[in-house]
């Protein structure tokens, strides 16, 4: 899983996001494909429609080998805040980052209220909506092993992916069950039950730290050195973009006629300075 940076070298703006796949270049092409038929307020998609391929776009992996979905959401929020990509002058991000396209999920209370409201008005789901709901529930069951809406399953005392589950904690604001766990390294940490069952959480973070040390000597951890490295990379991108703009402006301004005229002015200036210097030396003698 990746934290990536999409850069539009035409405007100099960028977008921070997360991807669970393995091929970022292919993912960027899918983004452009989705942008063709997009009719919303996404700054990134609207810019892609305005500057379609083969315009100068690029995608970079800011962070790779992220092990859990919770870490992926947390790193995405940190990068969005650090790079100020929600500022329209710098980036295309609209949301804070994390779970969901808008950075939040509807609470169970809101869903129940909407369901009661629909039943009161006599609104019934269409056959298509019912079939889609069944398919979604079957997909969730394949990933988590639990049918949505099934009775509560007590995980206390069990071991999942080498993680010992100690006790139940308070649910999150979204209603997700949270458990107090002991990692195989001995550290106590909190994790969501769904992340434990589907394999997103496999340690307290020690596996990721070890993998980062193997890959890049720990540079992938959000240390001050890592932040300085990312800042330098972004500044380099901005510098290259400014140089490119200046080069384009210079090519348009310095026509062959202007170059000849400027050369004649410089030559006349050198002759004037030479005559003035000769006159000064002769008067001194």
C-alpha cells in the first residue's frame, strides 16, 4: 500500500492520496480515465480534464509498504497537512484524508435515522438496490468472515496473526469494535476488530519499522529528517517548474530581431565605455 503524490508540472500543483495496489503508473492512467466522465467538484479531476494526457503529469511514491489501513489513513493525513495540499495555491486535496472520499463516514445513528425516515414515508428499496446490498454484504463476508449485521463475536482470548486479544475497548465514533491487543513484540496497542480479521493489522507497527530499516534505513518513518527530505523534493519540483516557465517566456520574448538589437546595444555600450576610459587617461597625462 502506498502514499503517493500526483504532480501537475503545468500548474505546479500536487495531490496526496493512498493506493492499495502495486502499480502507481497504471493507477494514474485509471485516474485520467475516470476524469473524462467526471462531473463533480474534485480539483484533481477537473485539472485532469483541463490538462489531459499527454500533458506533463507524474506520480511519486512518498511512502510504501504500509501494513495497516489505520496507518495508511494516518500517514495520508500527515502528508496532506505537512505539504499543505489542501491550500488551493499548492494542491488539489479537498478533504483531510483518511477513510472515505470525504474524509468521514456516516455514523450508525445517522444511518438508522435515514432508515426510519424512509420507512415512515413508505419508501421501499428497488430490486436493483436489494441485489446490490446482498452483493456488498457477500463481499464483506468474504473479507472479514462475518456477515454484516451478525451477532457480536467476542474475540477476547483469541490470537489473530500472532496478536493476542486481551479485552474489549469502547467503540469508535463510527461504531467499529476496538480491542486491546498484545503484539508478539510485547507492546500493548488498540486495533479495530475488522482490521484484525481481514489482515490489515498484523503488528503494532514493529514489522513496518523493521521493513523500513531494511528498505531505506528508516527514512520512511515520519522523522524530522524524513520531513526535510520530502520538503526538499517538493521544493525541487517547484524550482524545476519555475525554470521551465522562465525558459518558455524567454523563448517567446527573445526573438531573433530582439537578440540582434540587444547585441548591438551591448556593443555600443562597450565602445562608449572604452572611449570614456581613453579620454580619462589622456586628460590625466
